[in-house]
C-alpha cells in the first residue's frame, strides 16, 4: 500500500474493519508527527496527546471525505492544524511550557559534555521557535521538523506558495536575530 495515498487503497470506505486497519496504520506511521505539530501550538504534552487522539478520531469519521487528490499526510496535518487552532480558540489556552529532552537524536560517540551542550543548544533553539507567532512557527515546524515541502505546507495551511516562502524567510530572519550562533548548529540553513 502506498504510504501517503488513499486513492489506491483496496477497501471500501464504508467497511468499518478495513477503515479501522487503515487508521491504525496511519497512526503507527504518523502519530509522532501529529503529536509534535499539535505540541507546537499548545506547548503542553498532555494537551498535544489529546489533540493527536482527536485528530485520528476525526480522520476515522471523515475518511470518506478524503478525495485522494493530495497526500494523506497533507490531509492529516491540515486536520491537526485545524484541531489545534480550534482548541486554542475555544479554550483560550496560552500555555508556556517547554519540553525537556525534546530532541532525541544525539549519538553515543559524543562525550557527556558535548551531549549536554548540544541538548542545551537545541533546547534554546526549540524555545525560540516556540516563541514565534503562530504564522511563523507553523511554517518552521512543518518545514524543518516535519520535513514537508513548501508546496505541501501551502496546501496544509491553505496558503499560496509565495506566502509560505515569505513566512519561512521572515521566520528564519527572526530566529537568526534571536538565536546566539552555536558551533555546528545548522538548523536554520536552507534544505537542499
């Protein structure tokens, strides 16, 4: 089965068992990214988990609405963004908590001092990213943390490509102005 497309799925969308299996697979493949995207809005682990769960419930209920003219991940992230925004709008939450140990990609060959230094640097970068206004934070999260293409970001956020490029450029500029340069830290460099 293709990873991102539902159009070629060999099941009837009205078959609850097959639909449930597909949602399980979708959760296995994308639950972490959905959680991180939700977290980028609410900045609270528990609330992000609740939103992620709600996203997959909505996906299950709305799977028959997916037309297959875009990637399933774009549709999934669009639901995540809308659910997080709805949550913030309805609940008026403005939580300013930041996670500890958010980045888990440190190698074992580094010294303990290097590990701590990198962890502190990445935590500072993360906190700075999370302090951005929503319109800049969401493009940074989708582009750098979710590895989405600019075209897909535009589709997810319902923005044209030039708006995505402008927001990404402005977000980089804001971040570069706020972040003290760390040796070897290339998080804000353009991807090729």
